[in-house]
C-alpha cells in the first residue's frame, strides 16, 4: 500500500458556474423521485434558472436539499398561475 498523500480540491462554483447544472439536475430528480401533484414536465422550467433558486442555493449544505427547494419553487409558481 502506498503512503503517498492525496490532496482533493473542491472548485465547485469557483472555476465554473454550476448554477444551470444544479437547477437542471435538481429538476430532473424532483420529477423522477418526488411523487407530487405539483410536478409535471414543463420544458420552460429547463430553459432558465429562477432567481429564487439562485438566491437560496448558497445556503444549501446538502445536495438533496436542492430537490426540495426546486419542488417548493415549482409549487409556488403553480399557485401563482392559478390565482
């Protein structure tokens, strides 16, 4: 077994802005895994990252939280459209 040290660096969001990827992958996971009446495939959602997601994203500690945030953003948008 080697005794070499390995250094790992996390440049997520430092070198490349991953916001579109965060939104897109969270949206896909939300559609696939959450059994919710608020979730339906709407291609418009994939085109642009909502400002509300951009504002909340820096507060996210774990990846699974983004899926719940996406759900709440979609739920809020659907309730606004019904009003």
